[in-house]
C-alpha cells in the first residue's frame, strides 16, 4: 500500500511540474506584472505532495515495511529508530527522493520570496527549475524508484552497513544535499536572467540569499563528513582526497567564488557574465560529481553500490543541461566592459576567484585524469593525496595573504595607506613563527611560509575584531569570522601535520613499544558480546614518560553477524591539546596485532576552526536585514 | 623602505628553515604513497589487509638495505604497474596532469593583468 | 549567435568530456596485473620447503620449456578446487614444469595438504612471510604465472585455475 501511495504522490508531482511549466509559459506572455495566483497554488501543491512522498518513505522505514524493496535492502527490524529514519536517505534511491524534495522546496521558496523582482525572470526561473525537477523525476521513476514493491514480502531486511549507523553520518547527507541541490535554483535563475534580460544588481540581490544558504550547508556538510571519517573510519585522517570527498569540494570552490563575485556584481554592477558562468557551473559540477560517484566509474571507499545504468541516465541529463546552458549563454552574451583598478576591493575579489578556479581545476583534473588516461590509452594510473597536496598547498600561502589584505581595500580605487600595518603584522607573524620553532622544533621552508601566512591572516583578523568592538559595524563581522576561521584552520592543520607522532608496528599481548617519550603496554585482549556484534577489545596502557601520565586506550575489532562484516573501532582520546589515536587489527594466522598509534596535536582545533568558517556564513544569513 | 622590508623577511626565512639535504625517509610516508590493490581506495598505511602487511615488510626490508624512496617505487611499479603509486610520476604520460593546473593559474593571472591594464589605459586617456 | 572559434572549441571540449565519461562507464574498474605480461622475472631464490639449504633460481627455470609458478596455501580453500588441474598438468604435459610456492603457511600444514590432495609440483618453495610473492607481482592467492624458457611471463591467472584457464594454458604451451 505504501508503494502505491508513494508512487501516486511522485506521479502527481510529475504532472504538477508539467502544469507549472505550461501555465508559467502562458503567463509569460501576459503583460500584467503580477504572477497568476494559480501558479503559486500549483507550486504549493507540488511542494506538499513531494514532502508527503518523502514522509511516506520514512514511515516505510520506521515500520520496517519490507514490501518496499528499498526498505528491504537497506533496513532491519532490530535497527535503532534513529538509524531506521536515517536509512531513508542513506541509500541511492532514497537520497534521490531527497534531491527532488530540495529541488521542489527551493523552487517554491524562490517564487514566494522574490516578489519584488521582475515577473518574466521569476517565471523563467520556475520553468527551468521544473525542467530540472522533471529530469530527476524521470530518472527516479524509470531507474531508481524507492517505492518499487516486492512480493512475497520478506520477513526481514538485509540490514544496513554498521559503519553507516553513526549520528554524524546520518545528518551529513541532508546537509550536503541542501548545498549540492540548493545551487540548482541559481542555475535556473541564471538561465532565466539571460532569457529575460534581468541582470546586474537586481539579479545579484535575487539570488544572493540562496547562494549563501547553499554555501553554509555545503561547508557544514563537508566538515561533518570529515569529522565522521576521522572518528569512524579508523585511519586517523580527516581528508583523503577521495573521489567522493573531491566531488563535494568542486561545487564548494565554485559557490565560494560566486559568493564573492556577487558582492562585486551588486556593488559595482560588473562581472555579470562571469557570475552567470559561475551559477551555471556550480550545479553542473554537482551533477557531474553525482555522476562520478554513483555510476561506478570511480574507485572509492565511500561509494554507494554502483550501477552503470544510473550512469547513463545521469550522463544524459548532464549533457542536456550543459548544452542548453551553453547555447542560451552564447545566444544572449553581450560585450561587457571592466573597470578594475589594481588597488581596489573588486580586483582582490577577482583574485579570490582566480585562486578558487585554480583549486577547482586541480581537484577536477586529479579526479578525471585517470579516467581519461584509461579510456584513451588503456593505462591505469593513480592520482592520490601526494598530487593534490603538492599542487595545492604552496598556493595556499599567497591565497591566505590576499584574504587578509583584500578586504582592507575600498571599492573602485584605494591607496595602501596601511603599509605600516602590513609591516607590523608581518613582523608579528615572523616572531610567533620563531617562537613555535623555538618551542617545538624546526621545519621546512615551505612550512615556515605557511605558518607565517596563516598567522598573518589570524593577526589581521584579530585587529579587525578589535576594530569591530569599537565601531560595531556588523557588516564586517561574518567576513571576519570566516576569514579568521580559515586562517586558524590552515595554522592548525600545519601544526598537526608538522608535529604529529605516528607509528605502525606489530605487537603481541604482553609486549611493550616505546615511541619517543611514550610507552605503550599491550596489556590484554577481552571479548565482549553485544546485541548485534562480538567485540575483541584491546586494553592498551599509554604512559607519557616525561610527565608520568597514564591513560588507557581500548580499540576494538567488531564482528557483525547481520550483515557479516568486520569493522575496526579506533580508540580516540580527544583533549584540548591533542588527540591520541590507536587502532588495532589482527594479523592473519598469527598472534600479532598490527597497531597504528598517533598523537595528533590540536586536532579538535581543526574542527573548531572549520566550524568557524561555516559560522561566519550563518551569521551573514541572520544579518539579512543590514544589506551592504 | 619596501625593499629593506623584503630583504629582512628573506634573511629571517633563510636562517630559520631546515634544509636537510639528506632527507630522512619517513616510512609512513612511503606507506601512504602506496595503494592497496585489494582494497577500495585505501593506502597501504590505512589498510588492514594481508596484502598491505606483506608490502610493509618488503618496504621495510628495502629501506634497511639502503634503497631510496624512488628505487622502492620503481621496484613496486615494475611488479604491479603505475597504479600502485599514488603520486603520479612526471613523464610524458602524465605531463598534462601536472601542467594543466599551472597553465590555468597562469592563464587566470594573465586575464586579470589584462583587465587591470586596460583600466589603467582608459584612465590615462 | 555568432559562430566563433572559441565557441566551437568550447563545444568540442564539452563533447569530448562527455564522450570520455560515456566510455568510462564501460571500462573495468578492478585492478588486474595484465601489465606484467611480457615482463621477465628475475632475481629470485626459492628455498625448498623442507630443506632450506636447497634452492632454485633463474638458471634452473631457464632449463625448462615452460614453467608454471603457482602460489598456494593449506588454509586457502580455492586452492583445493584448482588442485586437480595442477595434477592434470603435471601428469599430461611434461614440458610444463610446475613450481609450487607455499605462501604464508606452516611447513607441516603444507606437506599434509600435498599428501592429502597429491603433489603436482616439481619443486615446492616456501614463502612464509609472503615477500617472495611480491617479487612475482602477486597480490592474493591462489595466483599463478606461466613463463617460457626465457622467463618471460606469458600468462597470469588471478584466482583458482578453472577449466577455461586450463584450456588456455594448454593452448599456449602447444
């Protein structure tokens, strides 16, 4: 029964999309400046039905209704309620339904909240957004339908991977999708803007809130995913340049560039076509990322179960999207003049875009090159973390410095009458850097530059905070918070990388390993039977020989029965000053255990700084009333 | 004034950085650069598989024999192909991979340069 | 719309990318060591499983027309299923010499395994820590390599030898 309800609701949404496109096209021709009431109603119905369909699926999961294939494949009666619900979007079909939900909800909200803007522009946006909705609905109904039913009804589900039963992982997809899919609305708006000749400042104002919303959620989604990987995947890292991670990073670079360029478009009414290109590219990158991740073309730890037929559908959709975007863009593109003085804020925002483009292209090439090489020459190579680190990290240095001084410039034209401040801050950064070297140890030239640049940005941001406390100019606050967060992030990642202690070794029960000033005692192994798994728990005594402090770390090897999987739970002790990280795995046919031990200084500050970056964005959203 | 400031920075940097010409090979860095062939996207450092354990032994042996990182990678590539190394080598196959990002960087910088220069010329007129 | 060179280039690039994506869907994502075929094996020394003073190396294998090097272990169940094909080869094809390398195993277990299922090997080497397997580009067991008298790899079999692989071996060694 749920299957029928679900499919009916989805088909209703499909019909409504057609109706909306039809009535909106008709209303375009009418010169009255107000949009017909029934279009609003159709959109509201559409939103209601799609949300109801999503709730239908959730109910299926809560009730463990195995007549739905999707529930059968991804759930189990013994799963805790919270994870049953999270299982709704933790699979391909369910997450696709969530995509459509966000597409529809944003479509309605954009319509409703933009009544001060041009009617043709709003109608075209609605039309294009609904074309996107149709595309995804066809994909859902024809290939990836979460409401497909199965008969006879199985008694029990196939259960979900235990690794996926984690709170961070439960909220990570919805956060990320608001980012990924949220950019659809300004893709549609960009197409609409071109067709209705509604550009410039007004266009910027119509989309800027949506850009900020998608940016905030994309940033938060990436951070939460990273936190999950650190605590759950058992390797002590937080970023692996894995294809799925990269797929979420590509739109982030584009949205960040767009967010900054919108400021220029609104303030100086220039860079319109570049903003359009960014709007069109962002959602294109989201769909490309989805294609790469769900089609099975890439090899990754994070992939959904892959299926080439999905790949064909998404590729078709992507092709249609890109070709129509390019065609309309070229048809409507006109010549634009640019007036950029070197010493002006708009030029520095252009520099931000320059670097964002560089980082984006690097990650994109790194991801795609192995595919291209394999298809064209049948050679298989790997492009992994060393490539991304070597290319990107050095360029972070000038980027961070520009982040600090860019906002200091005024619009149109400005003098650098603050050169003395730059000198003072630089000296301050160098001094602090020397202090770090004195206290903790030397490092390479590149690391020196990274630390100095990061501290430069941090000090500048702190000076800005001092200024803010004096003049209470709330407009600057979001930027200060985010830029400070970024500086801190680079700084703490640098410290963490430079001064981490990491060892990989084999130990038997009763043996001791000494690493620098730490002693690790492999005291014993305990077996614990839990509700759905058996755990082999190692008891390790960690002694800090200098300070004579002792703590215990208990990593686990978990043997699950349903489905049969093996997971490794790391023992992580998080403190303000550092994290201790220990994983153990059994060496086959031996009494030895392979142990990976890490001491990671200031690990929690990496999360705090990253969250600060997102916080700046959220502060900006709540300050909506004070426009620039 | 600006030149003196710049020279000061250069002096400070050169006197505080480490330039170890004989780079001490951190074995974990080698593990992180090797791909586990039987896993889905994990390095030898991160993997708990049997294959990873064996590779670790071989790498340890070779380092003890005094081989350099490059020699170890060359050895493993000859046995398993380029796929096993995460850092792509710089050869004519991979030239585009390394060159394109920088090409984009230079191209982008060039465009900004043109825009700014055009503005300056317009002002002069 | 003005047709200009830059627009043609952009459209061409997009078409190229989409084409590669489409073709990319069909390629096999799993790693295989096809790249090894054509390489020569060299620089190895295999100690006898029950007598570490006896060993064979390159020179010994060059005397054979063909050599099949098979990695196995007593704890590996697919190794049991392929064993009969190895026995067939050792009985029928005298120009293929079969070397068995016992991978990460205990000598006694290996010897009882061979006693129970039969010994098709002309020589049984030991590889208790697995390092020898790396020299031959092995990454799992069972895995087998067929080389000629020049020690060039002419076939690599990943996983147990089945009827199809067995026929291919026969064909290659006419």
